[in-house]
């Protein structure tokens, strides 16, 4: 019996490590989720490894849980990268079409993308992705695919995503230390976009906000192009820290209070003078706390994040973004957050539900698994090219071109 073809994704976040293991049907290219695993992540700060041994152990715990559910071993995986060190820029390249009949070939497209990828970077930074956004053929702009067209001069505009090389290597090494080969590093918001956004949303204009533990990411698509992406220094762990200070308690207790009683003002009538009995959680008798005070602490951080989002949208948005806002990440489960975002940004809002794949793992449809599920879809497109997958909407075309070759430097 032939061994199943497996694709795995590992998302090492600031609060949780998430792992998804999927089986690919070689005939139909259907995806079946075999197992998912998660474990607390205590070795990262704002997307950067600060304790390597802790991170190695956290990854091992999450992988073992996914392997136990799947009944297979993970030997190779796609790894999500994120953090405040991730930056991006737009670059252009130009070439002369090589063929005598002036027909643009795939070789010409590869050469112009390579030309656009030549940018000046400090020695400690490395390109993660080169994403084609727009081609120009003899001055005619907004060409999506110039293959087969006639022209003399071909230009390309690309979106370059780069990060600090030491941080990327550290994260890759943590995975390698668990005897897992890193197939490719993938910028987390791009992976998430494959599992929570469709072609129409990207075409009309959509904002994707991943509310993570230590950071949040804002990604904007318009006219099917990646228009903007930025990592914001606010995450759900900041809410936990604020609650710990306000309650004069530990982070663990504050996290439980947030999960069990947390909400925003948009889902609560603050005119009511309600108190929450936290005696059991805090370990003190008759410990009652005003619900309004809890909401005010959470609202302060939520508004801080949305102020940053508003400022970024004012910089780059060309239109009204009619497809609205899609919220993902563990913080998206906060009650009332969607209503608060809708009120603040004045856009339609929905909570992300990763694309439904076959399998019995219920966690795969949780917003916090958006990146890990997206990594599986990314791997499918990378390894099977333009093949169509019945589990994935046909809209999820792979338009990301990796800057090949550099990842081999990570391997032990």
C-alpha cells in the first residue's frame, strides 16, 4: 500500500504553537486533515525567539499531539514567520523581451521578476517572498499575466517581504531540533489569506486582521493584489497583562478571567451595575469586580489596536474596501470584538472560519488555526502547481513566488 502524501504546517505564535497535519489524495488532490495539535508558546516575544530551549520544547509538545491524532510522524513542514522585524517594500524591474518575434515567454517573466527582486538590503536581512503585483508591457499597465503577449519592453512591480536573518534562522533551528525539515518559511498573513479569504473579497477590497498574542497583523487586498501588510505591536497578551495589573493577580489568573468573562462594551449594557464573582479564580473570599471596569480595561487595548489599524488604512486605501474586515487569530474569539471593529472602522466585519476541509479535527475551524490551515494550502499549491483542489475554492491561485535557494542555509 502506497504511503500517504502528507503536508504539515507549523505556526509558532506568541501564545500558542499550532500544528496541522493533512493527507493529500494524489488522484483528486483532495485534502483531509488527519490531526491538529496545540501547546502554549512561552519562548517568543513579538514573533522573535527569546528562549530557544523553551521554544523547541513547545514545538515538540504541539507536534506530538498532532502526530498522536494523525497516527503519522511529521518529518517535513511549512513554517509560518511573523514579528515586528518583518518589513516590506515595493520594487520595479525592467527587461527587453528576448524573442525575435517579441512574444513574451516564461523566461522573460522570470527574468523581470529577478530584476525587480534586486534591492539593497543590510547583510542581516533576507527576502522571504517576492510577490508579483503588476506587469507593464510597452507602457500598458495593470497586466496580470503577460505570458504570450507581444511587446518589446516588459516591466514588473513586485511586493517584497523581508525579515531579520538571525530571527528567521533561530525559528527554523527550533523546528530542525525536533528532527523536522523546514520546507519553506511563509509570512503568516499570506498563509492565513489562503484559508480565510476568497477571490471575490481580494478583488473587491478586503482587510484581514490577525489578532495574535504578542502582535497583530493587518493585510489589505484590493483588485486581487496584496496592497499593504504591516505587523502591529498590540496583541491579546497585552489585555491579559493589563488585567493582571488591575486585579493584582498572576498572568495565569488574568488569562482565565479574560477567557471566561472578557467582552467589549459593544456587547454589554454599561448602564447596568453588574459585578463579577471572581472569588474562585482569584482565590480570595468575596472577591467581586465591577463588570464595567473589566470592560474598560479590554476596551482600552482594543481601541489602541483599532487606532493603529485606522491610521494604516488612511495611508494606503484606494477605495471603500466593500468586502470589509475579516478577523482571525485567537483574539478574534473575544466577545463583542466584531461589533467594536464594525463601529470603529465603519466596515462590514466577520469572524474568520478557515476553509472547511475533510477530517474530524474540530479545532481546524477555529480562527486561531487560520495560519496553520493556510500553510497546508500553501504547501499544496507549491508542490502541485496550478492543480485545482476540490476542497479549496478555485479562487485560491498561487500568485506568490518564493525567493528560492536561501532556505537551504537554515538546514543543519
